[in-house]
C-alpha cells in the first residue's frame, strides 16, 4: 500500500501526463477491487466465528471465567474494526457530493462530539464562523474525517499523565475561497521523528490502534481537493488543520 508521500508524488505525475494518469487510474481501480474482495471474503467467516462464540457463551456461561476468553473476544473485535477501517480507507475517494450549509453542519458535529464527552473531564470548545459559505462535500465522509481528528485529540489528551486541564478546541473560518477547520488539543504532542509519517497507512503510536484513522482522513480530504496539515510540540499538544474548497472541480 502506498504511503501518503507516495500518493502525493503519484498525483503530481498524473497531472503532468494524461497517459500515465489513465494507466495509474486503471491500476488503482484494480487495486481497489482487490482490497474490497479480500475484505469481503475475510469478513464473512469472521462474522460466523464471532456469532459462534456468542452462542457458546450463551449456552455455556462458564466460559466467561476462562483465562483467555476476554482476549479472544477483543482480538475478533479488533479484526472487525480493522476490516471496517480498511474498507473506509479503500472507499475514501468515492464521493457523493451535495451542497451543504457548513455552519449548520459543523455545529451539529460539534454538538455530537461534545455530547460524547459528557462524562469525562475534557473541556471541549468550538468557534464556528457564521460567515462560512455553503460547500460541495460528501457530508458523511467529511463528518467521518473530522470525527477521526476529534477522537484522536481525545486520545491524545487522555494519554497525558494528569495535565492541569484536558482541552480540545475546534475553529472554523472562511479563508478566501476555502474553509479552514483547525482542531487543537493540549495532549502530549507528537515526536518530530514521527510527524512526517502519521498519515501513512498502518502507522500508529497508540495501543490497539489500527493505523488507518489518519490515513482515512487524509484520503477523504484529498478526494475533496483539500489539504490537511499537522503541527505538534512535545509536552504541549497538536493542531490538525483541514482546508476544503467551497466548490469541487471536475
């Protein structure tokens, strides 16, 4: 699987040569179909295994006391999560564009995320400019991308050893013909040597992470002809900035 840097280089090559663009597009479609087929073929028997385990548990409750039963369940749940995220990554470039009121869209997203923090000590604030224009986006995928960033911020502040305050902020502003959304946290930050690879598939520095969350986010943003940038300082926190065009060009 290509890294984020490899994909950026491919995009540059494709814009320079129409014949290469056509060839790479055909190869990408074949690659996408192959991943979809493999994911589908694995998911079906895995679902059967999980159903069988649930049936065993209901008929023989004593298995709950077995030493490795919980870890077996967690491993299967992790595999399901990995397959779901692999499917999301694979389909990240397939967009269903509609014109969206970005002020209303982002306010609903902020409210949804704030609700998920109700029983935590995390302080979440949002500042959404009322001047945001309507934009042509795939609202389901952009919601997924931004929630990935917000949940990453949540993990980052939770991973810090007892900070004075755990804070996450989302700011959204119109910048010329684009919309800029910045998500800031006061977590532990990202080591400089890791920053350049955080958007690459299967690169993770979190326990039980699949390494696909940020890769999915970047693929979705790129498909919208937008950009995503991360800056971070160890011990202080991180900022992830997404910019989206107001209109999609063919």
